[in-house]
C-alpha cells in the first residue's frame, strides 16, 4: 500500500519517468534490491531525466514544423552531389549554431537541399536548440498580412526567437521593395545573435540581383554571407521513383 501511494505521489508531481522506474523496480525485485541506495536512486533519476529530455525534444520538433523528417545520421554520401563528409560532421556538432553563423545550401532542384536543411535543424533540436522552418515566399506573404493586421512587430519577434531559422526556396522570384525590407528586418534581428539556414536554386553570386536594390542587397548579404558555411550541391537530380528518393534522402 505504501509503495502504491509513493507511486501515485510521483505521478501527481508529474515525475513520470521516476514513477515508471520505481514501478519497474517493484515489478522486477519485489522490494529486494542488491544495489546500494545511491546506485538505485541514480537509476531512477536517470530515467526521469531521459523522459524529460525526450518530451522537450518532441516539443521542439513539433514547434519547428520541419518540412522533411530527416537526421544527420541518414545523410547519403554515395550519390555524387558534392557533399563533404568532414564538413557535415563538423556541422553536426552544432558549433555553428552556438556561434550564430549561417549555412547556405545551393544547387539545382532535386538534390535534397531542403532535406539537408531539415536534418541540420533536427540535429539542433536534439542538442537543445529551437528551430523554425519557413519557405521564403510564404514568410514574406505572412509578414505582409501581419503588417496589415497590426501583428508585424510580434511576428518579427517570434522569428527572432528561433535559435535556427530555415529560409527555404530563397530567390524563386525577384523581390519587390517591401519584400526586401522585410527580409532585411528578419536578418537584422538574427545578425550575430541566432543561426540561419538558407536554401536556394541560385548560386550565391546571383542573390544580389534577385534582391534588387543594390543598397538593401548589400545590407542583406553582409548579414548573411559574412559568417557562413557554404554547401554547393551538384550532380544529377535525385528526383525519380519514390524508392530511389528514399535511398538518397529526398
């Protein structure tokens, strides 16, 4: 009876990992334990810590809304698309996130740019950072709506909070004045404070013309390109039968 009350109190305190470990202990040992108290207690604490970490990771991934279910362990280096294993391994340490740098991924469509960006963001979530996925056209559209309904500043603040922000499909079409100023605001809030991932079909050399206004383009690229890791993906598209796409992380 006392053990059941203890278990119920642990659940009531929302110590679900500790409660599960305590119940498993009772089921397996029937109250007889060959371990010292501090050893058994350490096992209980480890279980609670692990379950809390998993719940937090689940919450971060849910909030990130990553477009692809991807992780760095599944990166395919067999396909000739220019990925350097040593570079990927360094990025997987998330030091670039800690140092508030950018990762710029370019290449033709079908090479897995979005997948790779999501894998990097997924790793960041696993390491305790928050991430947010946005397609640039939808981001700019959403900021336009926010400006109209008075939530513009609040939306900028939300984007600024993410430790890692994915800007997918950069440069699909030339930017108008409002779009480039909105993008500058987003990047200004992150400059030296947060990390950013950009994917684009265009080479970085063409970004200046796509942005349009030379002065604003200089400001945007200065905040984005100066401290960045560049991944230029090449080779044939991975697009094809679903089976082949799955093999190649697409």
